[in-house]
C-alpha cells in the first residue's frame, strides 16, 4: 500500500502520518519526489488502516500495490533513483562505464588495466578478488589480497572500484576496500547475503539470475532495500536460453521493462550477456540505445591468457578505447552525458 501526500504538506505533518501508520505494527518508508511525496507501507496493512488514512488531512490518495516488491516499485518511488559516489552519479543522465578484468591477477596487471580504463574515459574499475566458478578446480581468485591490489590501483588512477562479494562473511571486508559491491548471477537469490547487504550503505550492483524473471529479480532487490540500503543497481547480464552460439542471451527488453517497473538504475553487461568478444561492442551500443544507465565491460591486456579463461569475452585495450569514443558520440543521441575527456587516445 502507498499513501500519496499533498504537495504542500509540512515535514511535521508527514511525521505525524508516519507515526499513525507505525502504531499499526507496519513499517513506513517516505519517498520524496519532484512532484509528490509518497509513504510506502511495508507489512500487512488492514483495511481499517487504509480507511483511516484516507480521512487524514494531507493525504490525497491511498493505493493498494499488488506487487510483492514494494520499495523497488516505481509506484512507491516515481522518480529515478540516482546513486552518487564521489563525483559519479548513477541513474541520472550521466552514462557510467565500468571496465576491467574478470579477475585481479597481480598488482602489475590491475595497475596497468586501471591506467587504461582511466585513459579511455571510464569511471569505474572492475575486477574480481573472489571468483565463483562452475568447476571446483578452476581459478577461484586471490581473495583479500586482490581487494587491496584493486583498491590501490583505483586510488592511484582516480577510479571508483567494483568487486563481487560471495558470502555474508565477506561483505564488510569487501565494503572496506571497494566502492560498489557486485552480487553475481548465482547469488541473486542468496537471501542471507542480500539481507547482509541491506545492513550497509555501500552501493550494490545486483546481477539478474540467468533463469530469473523480472519479478524474481526485483524481489531480490527488495531484500536489500528492505534491510535499509537504498543504493541498489540492477544489472542485466544475459539469461540462459536454447541458443548455444552465445554464452547467454542478452535480454535487451529487460532494460526498458525494468525501468518501467522500478526506479532503480539499470546497468547492462554485454560481456557475460554474449560471451563473445565480437558481440560486446554492438551490444554495448544497443544497451545504451535501449536506455541503460551504464555498462560493465570486461577488458584485459592479454585476454587470451587470462587466468579465468573468460578471455573470449574480454576486449583488448584498443577495442575498449574505441568503444569509449563511439559511446561519446552515441550518448547524447540517447539522452546521456559521457565525456572521455579526449583521453582515449592514450589507451590505444
């Protein structure tokens, strides 16, 4: 249920309405938009409460929301959520690019890639310190040491950092070193992990499960939001279909669909979404045209010899630099701002 308040309502009156709601043993979340203020009621609200609220001064409308996710719903939060991290804003008109290797391998490797990511005009360095792998004998990452390497490289080159967190036990240490925490496709419904991420304020990039519906995806985001962390981004990273040519099928329709259903920023991952280097560039451009707020792209200085074996979907530095220059031309046509500051030539 949501309660739509008058535009001219005072802060004092909002507090009184919230107090009235919470006396009924349900939670109240206030969302202030440009055109209206909404109070979302989380929990089982009685018909009597709805009727009482309709009679209160300052209340314009009481609307029942049938969706199982409330806080992630655009009904609750009509304006786009914009997550601000330092000088970077995710969810507004700024196009945000996250680039880097699948995994941190050494200090020299991540430092050089960070230099190239920065020179190309991207704002965020990506890299995995803990790697969930299908096979138990595959490279699993270098752990906390990798977090330190990436944090140092990001700080040196003026980049934000994003890394994957796999278990609740590692949330705090990952948040200590990284600016954004990523939840991988296999952990989208790891509810203990999602609950833990709700207890911090570090932004979270939640990847869609490779067999998950939009409803399941948004309910996973709801776990984090309900825990008290409003800084959630949704990431379309491809779904499993019957087509074997690509690693996954990048669901481009998910981008505008999720933006219709939810106020949360939507990021596209064409690297995992296709699994093929030659398809990454066109799918990046298609994602921006579909309305994505940003991209997360794999780039490696020697992708054919990467320790994870995911090099087939990683761009070479010159390809990444060219993509950034192309996106600088495309972004304004799609209502986005993106300025490489003419540094991309340094990465070529």
